[in-house]
């Protein structure tokens, strides 16, 4: 005798829904927490200094005077230093070192080491840096300092470095280059703007459109020289922008930074000095300060974002690949790039490597994979309950 097929018990279906919800809710909570709280990219910035004595007499070498390693500063919403470790030939000597503060920057000072003829040593500084994550303007907790944002107040601690100084390097000229042309350019830009914000954007826009980017520049040229040649690297363009801002009473300064570029290898060499950059490149940009805000101004590392690609879309605003190393306060910005060897018989090889240790997107992929596997296991389990 045939019997009618029994319908699934609705109570079991309800139980399955409740079980799934209870089991998945902790994982959902962890995933959301990861999104909101761990928007951090972790970098290791490793610099090795290999000193060799090629002369006939003993020499003293070390870090802290002519050879400096800047310590990454903490900047709200952009970056913070997690740890720093110093090694001598692989041995940890951090406790023997000190931190020197100068003009708003900090750098490592090691003990002085004597090298006999033919001897060499390796001093390595490793900095672990936590950078607030951002990808092409999309971010969870990275601050974007713009002319229209109140977040600019968080950069107010940098205002003490801003200046309107135009002496020395800034107004230098030659037979071919004229400082007056820089002054005239600032005047013309000012005529076509109605506010400080508009002028900052106009100055950056003019430099971006009229000064051809040329990465072959190994020093920062003075503004009049860059204007005359109509070409320059990021530092040259930033110096010209800074001069144009200062000419109109806008306090400003430049930042020395490093940009993460995977698989990039660059080197600058001379007879006694070789400098290598692995997966990174030096970068320079400006910061301008208004009454209510300090904002980045970048004509090189930027993207079309917000009202101004040079400010809203400045690399340090929209990307976690830009890390500030030092504030280039006053005087000649080339002083921050200059390396002075202890003696004429000393050779030095410097290798700087920026390595990305962990990134938010990688964390999310792992979490999502775990979430998927866990969901499949839960659904299989509850289906067995129905059976």
C-alpha cells in the first residue's frame, strides 16, 4: 500500500537557520573587526651600511654625523614606527645606540668603530613601520588631509616646520637662470586666483604641466634653475612649488619620503660611495600650511581624486606606499641627501630595501577563505541534521 511522502519538518529547518546564524556570527564579527581595526600595511625598512678602510692608517666609522639614518616619524593617520633594531655584523647593538633629534627629525647614532687597513664592518638598521592602508583613494582609516577637510588640524604639529624663508638656496640664480622670473610667475598665478586654496592648486598645476619630469637629476636644483630648464625630478618640482607658495606668504616645507615599488632596483655610484635602492625609490613633496590646515602638495606621485589631484590626490593621501622619512625644514634641502664619508680612504656601500611584510588585502583573502570553508562545513552539518 502506497503512503504519501512526508513533508520535511518545518521545525528542523528553523533549527538549521538558528544553528547557522549562531555559528557564523562570531566569524562575521571577526571579519568586520578586521576591516575596521586592522587597516594596516606593515613594512620593514632595512638599511645596510658597509664601511671599508682602503687606506694605510686606522680610521673611525659609524652612524650619526656625516652618515645618517633617519628614524621614520609618527604622523597621525599616515604612519607610525613600531620598532627599530640596529645590528653590527649581525649582532644586535640597539642598546648601545642613541637617538639624536635635530631640526624636528631623529636619526640613529652608533658607537664609533675603529677599522684597521683592509678591515670592514656592516651596520644594519631595521625599522618596522605600520602604515595606514589605502588603495587608490579607497581606505578604512587613513587620513586624507585636504583643503576642505577639518582633518588638516591633525597635521598642525608640522606647522612649526613651515616657513616663508626665501634666502640662500631658494632665491639663488645664475647667468642663465633668474629669480625674478620665479617672482613674476607667482604674481601671474596670484592674479588668476581668488583664495589661498586656489593659489596652492594653481601653483602645483602650473609646475605639473610646464616642468617635464626628469628622474636623471641627482640633486635638488634651486627653483630658478628648474624654471629655466623646464625639467626636473620630484625634488626639483617640489622646491619650485614651495618657492611659489612662500612668495605669497604661505608657510611651507618639503618632505623626504620613500615610495614602495616592487622589483625596482636603483643605484647611484662613485669611486668611494655606492647607494642602492631595492623595491623603493626616494621621493620629495611639499606640505603647505593655511590658517586652519596643513596639506600635502605633490606634483609627481598623485592620482585624479577629489577636488585637486595635487592635494586631495597626493600620493601620501591616497596610497599606503608613501612613507615619510624626514622633514626638510630650512636651508638647502640637499643637506638631507648629502653623505659625508669619515675619511678619503673610507669606502661605503649603502643598500636600502623596503619590504612589505603584511597587507590588509592579504589578511582579508585569508579570512574570506576561512569564512567560505567554515560556511560549507556548517551547511553540511545542518543538512545532516535534516536527514
